[in-house]
């Protein structure tokens, strides 16, 4: 269980570090990089070759786009993992 928890936290940290490295290498924030990829993304989603991908990405709010809030994703994953571990260890109520 220790390895599982460590791997989850380390995996998130690795991705944060890679994002920082990419920003340093390119001089672009993640959002700026995504904006620069918009034409290529549109080409993929309108090509007709990937209809399910186009449908899923088309369901995002066009005005606001899709904002990946890593803090929220991390918290949800960590809470779910800890609740599951609590149940596995001793049948504890995850609401506590």
C-alpha cells in the first residue's frame, strides 16, 4: 500500500516537473502551447478519422474550453485511493 500511495504522488510530481521543463524549454505556458496546437487539433477532430474522439472533445464547452485543474484531479484521486485503502485495511467508514 505504501508503494501504491508513493507511486501515485510521485507520478503526479513527475508530470508537474515535465510541464515545468517544457515551459522552460519552449518559453510557453501550457495554455499558450495548447493555443499554438489549435489548428492541428482542429484538423484531427474534423478529419472524420476519429469520430468518437471528435464527439468527446466536441462536448466540451466551446466558450470555456477544457481546463484541467490538476489540484482537483490529484485531490479526487488521493481521496479515492485513501478511502479504498481504509476499507481494505479495516473496513473503516470512508466518510470519517
